[in-house]
C-alpha cells in the first residue's frame, strides 16, 4: 500500500475508481473488498444445490485468481471448462434496512451466480464488470454461501468467439466488492456503471459547461424528497463549485436527474503534459444526512480529430505516440495486481508513449484510472475480433454498452473501438450491419466521443469499413505481406485518394525473439511469419526503425499504434522458437528485458536525453568490417571502438545514427557511444566478440 499512496500523490484521478476495491465509505454507502477467503475447485460438476461440502475438497485462494495461470502460456493443451468458487459470509445485522450488492470487475468468461443454493444471475463476457443485488437472498440468521460457476470455453454467442489470437483465461481474475447502500441510492446495477454520467460541452480555457446525469432508485414504500448535490473540488481538495437540486424519488422504476453547471477558467486536462483532474461527487441528502454519494474523476478537455492533420487536445495538436497492450503476463495469466498494472504503465511512460490502444477488450478499471493520472490518451474497445459466428450480436451490444457506461467518465478515453479484423462480403451482411448498430449504441450512450473500427486490409472500400468516425487499419508490411518500406506507398496512396478521411494505423510491427539474432539481416522473403522458428530480434528492430520514420512524415495518419508493448500468450501458436507466444512485444512477457526497438522509440518519443547502442545481443560477429547503429536524441554522437573514434551520419531521422566501415579485431571489442547534453556526458557501452 505504501507504493499505492506514493503514486496517488501525483494525480487525483487515479484515486477514484480504486475506491471499488479499497475500503471506502461515501456517505451512506460502504464499499467492502470481497477478495479473501474464497475456495476454489476446477472441473465440471453441479454444486448449485450442494452447499455443505467439506473444505478439504477445495483450495483456499485469494481473488484475483485464474485457473490458467500457466497452462495457456505453454501450449494449446490448456484447460477450458468449468471451475467453481465459493465464499461464506455472515451479514451485519445493520444491513437489514439497507441494500446489498456484489460487484465483480471481471470473470472469465461466463459466470453463473448462486446464493444459498438458489440461482441469481448469469453474466456473459470476460472483460466487463457486472453487479447484482443480494438483499433479498441473504439469510440474516445463518452463514450465507455464495457460489460462482465460471467457464472459459470459447462460445459462438460470447465475444471473443475463439482463442486463436489471445487466450480467454478462466476465473475471478479481477477484484470483487460488496456494496451497501441506503434504500434511496444512486444506481449500482446500470451495467455496473457508477450511476452518474458526466458530459462536457463547450469546453475552452475560459469556461466549461458540464452536465451530470444521475440515476436514482428508491426501495422505500413511499416517494422520497431529497436534495441531489454535486460538488467539484480541485486537485488540492478545495471546493470549486457546488450545485443542488430538489428531487422527488419515486419508488417505481428509476428517477433520472440532470444537473447542468459551468466552471469558469477551468484548469484543463492536457494529457501527459499536465493530466490535471478535479473530483466530482454527487450526493443524495435528506433529513440532515447523506444517503449516498459517488465520486468520479473530472478531467476537463476536448478532442478534435482533423483529417490529414492529426489529433488535437484542447485546440493544440497532440503527439500520438502509440502502443498497444494485452493484459496478461508470464506465470500470472490475467490475474494482475495494481502494482503490475502500474509497472506496465510506467514502462510505457518510459518509452515516451502518449496514447495506448487497450486491445482487444475492456481492461481493468485500474488501467483507465492510471491513464487519467498519467495523461495517456486511451483507445478503448470490445473483443469483436478475428472472426464472426453470426450469433454474437446480442453479446457484442451488451459489451459495447458495458464498456461505455462503466468508463465514459474517464477523461483519458478519447475513442471507442467497435471491431477488429472481422469481415463480410457486402455492406448488407452481418459485420457491417452489427457494427452500425454498435456505433448507434456508442453515440446514444456517449454522443461526444468518436468511434472506430479496424480492418486488417489496406483498402478503404472494403464492405466492413466506414461504420465509425475513424477507419483503423492494421498493416504488417515486411512481415505478413510485402516489404518493410511498403508502408510508404500505402500511406501516400490513401492520402491521395481519400484526403478527407480520418485514418489511423492501428497495428504494425514484427515478431522478434530477444534470444535470436542475425549478423546479416534477413529479407522479408526469408521470414516465415506463420510457421517459422527463426525471428531474429534485429529484423524487428529494422522494421520499427524504417516504419516509424515513414509514419512521422505523414500527418495523414492521425495516430499510430505499434503492436505490442509487451509479449503475450497465444496458446494456438508455435512460432519464432517460443511456443504459445506472440513475440511482437518490445518488452518480454515477464517484463524483465527490453528489446532494441523499445530504445528506438524512447529516443524518438521521450525527450529525456538518452543514448543506446543497438544489436548488443548480436554479439558473436564474423564480419571484420561492419556497421553500428546508435539511437539517441542528442545532437552530436561519437563512437569509440577499441579506442579508435568514428564519425557517424544520421540515418532515417535525427534519432538514428549510423557508423559505417567500423573495423573489429579478433576476440573482444569494446564499443562505446558518447554524447553530450547540457554539459553532461552520456555514454553507452557494449562488447562484441569477433569469432572465426
């Protein structure tokens, strides 16, 4: 917890959503962590009626937990099927006049809930939170037994419909909370959303118009007159504004309340430059007490996507240095801690990235809160990916609604993603029609953010394209098709033919095994990306060197997202000498080693002075006369090889330094790159061994 509080001090935003899994009390609301003292058992069975089984048959675990922590990371012979979690608890008698809910942040992939042997509900989808009430199912005199049946088999009616591109880990892999409210409360069960929704209008440095919508419920027998109070505080906790509205909350249905107000001369949220957040708290007041309260981040900002120019934040062009991220890691699966999410974000920040595509699904609430605080712009999406069964439509709509309602208050999110690499032959068929319906859901729930869909092809006119405001395209030139440099003709061609379209390069890159190298760079024709066993790291490096140099010259590409920040599991694959692994990550699966490509982007994106010699792991050399690459954002670089100095030249851009006709001696060669920054000398050194 010490690290948590140390981190929170740099930005108020990240304290908000963390409240779902840290002890908190807001007025009449209690949020209690529900993560300890679970029991777990894997295998098919029917435990829905059998609640008196012995604990000896079960394993005690703590949530987050996955039962695929390692098997899905080794090969395709993983377990997919049923597993069960049970937890006993005794209710506090003080809750009798309250409402009691449970909120699961993520269960893979289909969760069926039983309480004291009675079926309560089912949730389909691994990546969104879900919440439900248990007030009327609690036995107030006895110990209560909660049973959760999970199943992570791929299903045609639940996204994603297969395990081909990434694994569907099973288990209660994100935190669980018990929420206790008064009988008059802000809704907790509107798709597990906060129950209050913030909309920003007419934002400028002079004024921001804000509308807060709150969904209220009343379980008393009679109408209840209350005051809805919304308070805005700055990052130091000082009150900026408070507005009140008298409301009569009906015991029938749901009462929806809107509170409009304006903030004068707001301190804007400016991304990584200044991720300033206010806090906004909506409270329900009656009879001199606070009945309920919900706190949310308020980062005041506005986005514009200008065709051919770029992404603009608060009227200023914003550098879209983008990476993608999958949520799993070696020997942990997807059951990650706050510290692990924070480590990922800090590694991405070190690279100098400013925007993240959280692919291919809704990720942990922790990630969006951290992005608010650090200042990353976030592309958030649902797992309508890779293939279609024609029967996943209802679940896709559900997951789109969950994604937006649960996360729309996060200032970091700038776009909603609807699909990735799914296709139809005409615009009248399933994928384009469903994507248009998803677009309608997005615009209905959040009229102010753009939407996007992604194609794996480079042509604009494909039938599944153009259903959203932005067309994303995944382009793997030099890997799955063509040559590395073909990215230039693709970008130039679209720019000429579709100058008014908004286009993003949503994936690019190549696999690279950090433990494989080749002194002579193979050609694209020498690489077999599907069944090959040799994916040398320096081929990946060359791909990123050349392709970033192309991307930065084309403002037509509004944003680009390299694939991927981290290696991740793909149990169906056996490629590049590592089983069950996508090796396109710039950081290894265990987060312990950074590839050369990581430092290439750090030199280009992170303004902190740095210098790095590439190909350091390719240290067994056979060529006496060679060339050396250095990545640096310094203006002058020199290279020493065994005490002899070489003058370099700039390569594809100002961060790329080439030293040609370098002579090596037999045996060990000491190589040192030297640069100067503000009268401070920076150095990097490696050793190459020239062998016979």
